[in-house]
C-alpha cells in the first residue's frame, strides 16, 4: 500500500467513526461492516483499540446494553466529539475544494505561499 495513504487511514477511520456516532449510537461489528463498505478491511483487534482511544480522549462515551441475551457495547458521540467532527468537516471541505477544483489557474492568479516569492 502507498505509504502516504497508509499514514492517512487512521485519521480517515476516526473521522468516519465520529460521523457515524453523530448519527446515532454505534457498536463494533456494525462499524466494521460500515467501514468495509468504504473499502476498509478491519478486524475487531484493529477497531476496538480505536474506539477505546476515542472514548479515553472524551470523543465517545460507552454504554452496555443486552441485545439478544448478550452484552453489546454502544458508543455515542460526546460534545467534544461533535465539536471535533465540525472541525474535521471544515478541514475536509477546504481540502476537497482545493484538491478537486480542476479549474486551471495561471501562476499570477495563485496567492503566494508564505515564505515563497511569487513566480517561483
């Protein structure tokens, strides 16, 4: 796998998890299946440590419920998780707009980057 993509996957996963938790409580197997629809192949041994890290960081809160006679851990987004998700969405929107904008620009219409002279 491309090393740059590989380094971005953990952030993409966290963004997906927060997004789905904002829609309603989530649980592990459900998230493994949902992320699989997006091309991520995760095992419980990969997903659960991410969920636990998000919980320890205050982005998710966990509660157990008995479903079909078995305890299932559900994760819900917290206020900090919602705030963080809003910030992620802003950054993703800005990046997508810039990266996906195929409008040709002349070098003179581009703003100078900090620390770089125009025309370089």
